[in-house]
C-alpha cells in the first residue's frame, strides 16, 4: 500500500495538470455535438487533488488506564502541555469519484468516494523524563477512505441570475470515513518505541465551494476547495516494542499499552471532470 501511495502521490503532484489537459481535450472533442444536460440527468465525476492536514495531536483513548497501561498518562509533558504527540499528517493526494443526479438547474446530489493514500504523521512527543531541548520525533504512515452523500447548490440560477463565464457553487456532505495507521515510531536519544497500528471507522463531513466551466454540452470541469473532517484515527491496544536505535536490538517487547487517538482534518483542492448523461 505504501508503494501505491507513493505512485499515486507522484501522479497527483507531477502530472495532474498534464493529465487533465489531455482528458479535457478529449472530452471537448467527444461532447461538442451533444445536447445540453437536462433536468433529471445522471452524471459521473472523477477528480484528483491534494489534501493538506491541519494540526493534529495523539493522546490516550483513556489516560487513566492501568491494564493495559496508558502510553502517555494524565500528566503534563516537559513543555507544560498535556503529554502526547503533536504534529500533523502532512499532505496527501486525493482520488475522488462520484455518481449523482441533476434535479434542476441549481441542485444536484451525489454519492462520492475519496481515497487519500499518502498521509504521514510527522510530529514530536513531550515525555516528561526528557529535557525540553530534546527532540522526540514521532512518525507513522496513514491512509483514509471516505464515502459521503453530497449536495451541490448553484446560487446564480437559484436567485434567477444569468450564468457567468464560470458557474459558482457551494457544497456540503456527510458520511463515514475509514482511517488506518501503521505502527507509530517514537524516537528517543538512544531507543525507539514502536506502538501498534490500528484503524477506525466513524462519522465524517465536508463543506466547500468552487466553480464549474462548461467544456461542452455534456462535460464540465469543476474546481473545488473543500474542508473535510475525517473523524479519528486510532492505534489499537497491543504490545509496545522498545528497540536500540543503533543496533535494532529489541530491549523490551512485553509491555501491553492502551490505544491512542487523533483527529484528522484537512483542506483540499480538487480538479474534476463531470460527465452528464
């Protein structure tokens, strides 16, 4: 899956504009003789883009837990903040597909699916036994798959206004997200602590705005900004491994720890092509 994520990330960041230019030309060629999309039309949408994570922090699911032991506990860290791991999930590519229905000239609804394969948590922990000047790096690979029911409203026709060169819209969606994280690595001066991987499925939502440009009678290009709350990602209860950073030797593999959790919230920019049938 990591290989797929890297390949997809390369496609998104290095080639996305070239790919969409080619697809756009093809769509224009195929759609020039088509009649205009009518009320009651079904449509298909496919898009790619980038998701930029907001700040994220991992804390214990239950900091009071004794059996299994909490990883952090209910104490303050060496910087005066609640003990945990602070950072963000960096950036990921987004593959977005949707199938929808055009109810009238101002409203459409769709079911959309989004895959974000390249998130990587990058942060630092603040364990109290270390000096504040010691950087305790934390990292882990993460991915997210979400499904939402989305409503899209075009305000110009709704208000009886004439269409512009582009057609602005607003959108909102609710659904579920399945977030998965690999083992988290906490890097200390002489050792590494490796905690279990995990996953979580829960409520997700998004809001956004953008505009469409009509390539042909049945094909549109859509540019969208979207704020998406993907819910939580959790590490599971399990064995924590402590290894020597220099030799890789396992120092301790008998400690069972409780789970940790973090919220994933992202800001996304998407470029899509929409086909009306």
